């Protein structure tokens, strides 16, 4: 009996010692894991704030700023959590494999959306256009109403709203007519060969100088562009503020017609030659 009791006491003491050693070992691992999590969280927060300051300095969109900074934070936190769990002794290789497979599946399912998102990030970062600009992109011309993460909203001249995926815009040539403060109006004026070209040039100069919206610098170029089949073609190229472009072009076109009528300068009509062979009838 005494021997049996002694053996029992020995077993319990060994079990208690084992629990102590395991507990101490697990406690140390748990403390290290908590330190990893705490330090990693501080690093993730610092990186998040750094990204926010960088994007604020570039005056990027608030939505994009919040999204990118939060995305960076959680990407780092995922690695921190995996490292902390691994420190405790949990095997994370299978967890990483599952997460990788899930990420691949989600990426394939959202391939188009991810492409539009990436293009939206590039648009907001590099600013090829801003809200209110008149642009031509992806075969569509219109005024930019909104630049969103996945799409850009355009309003056409006839007041239609067109939503264009950002990936299509970034894959095409973007023409921004509002990027600069000034634009050049390109006009071609054709006159008859019978008209005095010096008088035509002087009349065009007077019309340009009489419009206060036309800039003095750069100087307006008025030159003979070509000797056509039925007309002498003048290039008229005044510079105007971008906001005045269409108004000046339309008004100047009308003014040229009225003034040429007063001065007796003619616009030649296309000449069509009709022949008939009476012998064939």
C-alpha cells in the first residue's frame, strides 16, 4: 500500500512538473506572440499614417487615400497575425495555402473590377484629367463629372451621362482640351482666285484685332495654306483662353462671312463639270 501511494504521489508530481514546464513554455511563447502583434500593429499604423500624409501632399482623392492606407494597414496586419500565431506553435502553412487559394479565386472572379480599380488608382494619382475638364477618351468626348475608383462619369455636349470603365480610358489615348489655360483656334478660309489676297489678309487682321477675347500673345498667324482647285485657302490661327474657344470660333466664323460680303470678297463654290454626249443618244 505504501509503495502504491508512493508511486501515485510520484506520478502526480511528475504531471504537475510537466504542466509547469509546458505552461511556462507556452506562456513565454504567448508573451513573444503578443509582443510581435503589438510591435507589428505599431508599424502598420505608422505606415498607414505615412501613406495618408504622402497622398495628402499629392492632393489625391479622399476615398482613394482612405482605401489605400487601410489596405496597406490590413495587409501588414495579416502577416503580423500569421507570425504571432506561428510563434505560439500553430502550423500556419495550411492557413497560408487556403488564403492564397481564396485570394486567387477572388482575383479571377473580380478580374475586370480589379483592372478598373488599378486604372482608377493611376488616374487619381497621375491626374490626366480633373473634374470639369473636357476630355476625349475611349472614343467618347465629354465633361468630367466624377472620377470614381472603378469608373469615370462624363457628360456629353447634348447632356447625356456616360459611365466609362477606367481600364478602357487608361488603355486609350486621352485628349484633355482643358489642361492648358489657352488654346489655338484653327480656321481655314477659302477665297476666289479673282480676289485680292492682300485685301483678304488685311480684312482678316482687322477682324482678329477687333475681338477683345483674342490674345495679343502669341500673335495670330494668318497665312496662305494652299492653292486649292477652286480657292486660295488662308489659315487663320488666333490664340484665346480655353473658356472662350468655342464662342470665339463661332463668332469669328460669322464675322468673316458678314465682312467678306461687305467687302465683295467671294467664297468659291465647288465646280462640277457635267458633260453629255449627244452622239450616244
